[in-house]
C-alpha cells in the first residue's frame, strides 16, 4: 500500500475527529493524524483524487503533499 501525505486545515480535536470519522467509513485504509502540524497520512491503494475528495467532505481545505 502507498502512504500519502495530506495537509488538512484542522484547528482542533473536533476537526481531527471529523477526519477520523470520514476515513473510518472507507474501511480498508490505515491513517495517522498529526493535529499540531495539520497533517494526515493515509495508507491505501485507493486513487489520490478519491482520497482528496473524501477528506474534503469534512469541510476543510485539503492539499496533497505526495507520497511518504
């Protein structure tokens, strides 16, 4: 699986909670959230565009930083 890094405009625990809920719905992904640095790492075989659109569902700005 590829590990992708995203920058998500999270400012609080509520924001990271929203990201967690959305990503948990995908099922077959592993992810880590770094709230202080506003980063989300997602391990998945899913398409980057799909992951980006999924993250945008939490209502925050999302930027794809590449693979890690």
